[in-house]
C-alpha cells in the first residue's frame, strides 16, 4: 500500500571479490544505455561492496532495503518518515527508463547474500541539460563513505552523457546532507517549496570528484 509523499525528489513515484550469487549479473537489455559504472571495494567491516546500476531482478532486495530504513532516513529521503512504496512504484524504481532516470545501488555481501545498503538516482529534466538527484544509505552504513561513492558515480555518469547541471531538494533540517553536498561542490539556494526545503545545485563541470 502506498503512502503519498509530498516530497517526491528525483521523480519517485524514487568483481571477483564480490561472490554473492546473482549480485553482479543482472541489468539485461538496458545495460548499454544505463552506462557501465561498476565499482567494488572493501567496506569498513571487511565486507565486500559492489556499486552497480539497479535492475529488475533487484526488486526483492530493494523492497527489504527500503523497508529497513529508519523513520529518520525515510523522512530525509522521501519527506515522510512513514513513506512506503506501492509494488508498482518499486518495479518502476528497479527498472528505470534509462533515457529518463539512472539509479545505482550498493550491495554488501553478507553470508553469501547480496544485501542492498544504499541507492542513488538522478532523473533528467525536460530541458535535457539538468538532472535531479536523490540518495539514501541504510542507517547502519551511514558515515562509511558509501554516500560519497554513490554521489561521485552519479556525477560521473551524468557528466559523461553531457548533462550540465545537477540539483537536489534537501529538507532544511538535513544539515548533514547539506554539508555533504557542499563538500562535493554544490551550492545551497532557496527552493520553490519555501524555507523547509533547500535546493543544492552544481554545474557538473565544477563538481568535486577527487578522493
Ligand atoms: C546524507 C547521506 C546520503 C550521506 O551518506 P553517507 O554514506 O552517510 O556519507 P559518507 O559516509 O559518504 O560521508 C560523506 C560526508 O557526509 C558527512 N557525514 C558523514 N557522516 C556524518 C555524521 N555522522 N555526522 C555528520 N556528518 C557526516 C561528512 O561531511 C562526510 O564527509 P567526510 O567523509 O569528509 O567526513 C546519508 O546520511 C543518508 O542516507 N541520509 C538519509 C537520507 C538523506 O538525507 N538523503 C538526502 C536527501 S536526497
């Protein structure tokens, strides 16, 4: 059952090291258009992490990931702490039209299973030049550098397809995200949604991509 969110940012309706079965093997026919960003690294607890585009086979793990988010993480990501996706919205999230939205997820290998721990997406505006991003990292993994990796992947991907500007709508109380965005080169502006929401925006040519 879906609970309408007043804050549908990013157009929400929303390696060999890595050996968990099926973790890196989906993406299907749209993969070529989605782009080929894929990264693996070892997380702070020694677990193997994989960043790759989302795909339709990710529905079950995406459902678990979203259900597992705390009230606070949901609130900052979706504008409502009790936000839930309808099944059709979840399917749409896991199978975005690559000409419109691109989403990357991060999977952690846990006991032979690939568990989703973070997701980030951008959606292209009708002007074809700018895009809106949104992301969320599961609570237990926040502060581990996962969000930064995801943002860099989004920026790199958007830049490589010729987009000029990236922006995000951030609740004004989300100081952590505002600081995080500024650290990546985004400026903070007023939004059309009043003082409760701030707009962070960057020219993709100037966004920070260094380590
Ligand atoms: C905001 C968010 C995406 C950041 O992702 P993250 O994986 O926790 O961030 P990282 O570990 O990559 O850290 C990046 C920066 O965030 C800031 N940060 C991270 N953990 C922090 C903490 N506990 N307190 C304050 N700032 C923190 C720091 O500036 C950090 O930079 P540093 O590496 O130089 O210290 C994550 O906290 C989150 O999912 N929040 C809930 C959803 C949300 O707010 N989404 C944004 C709206 S679209």
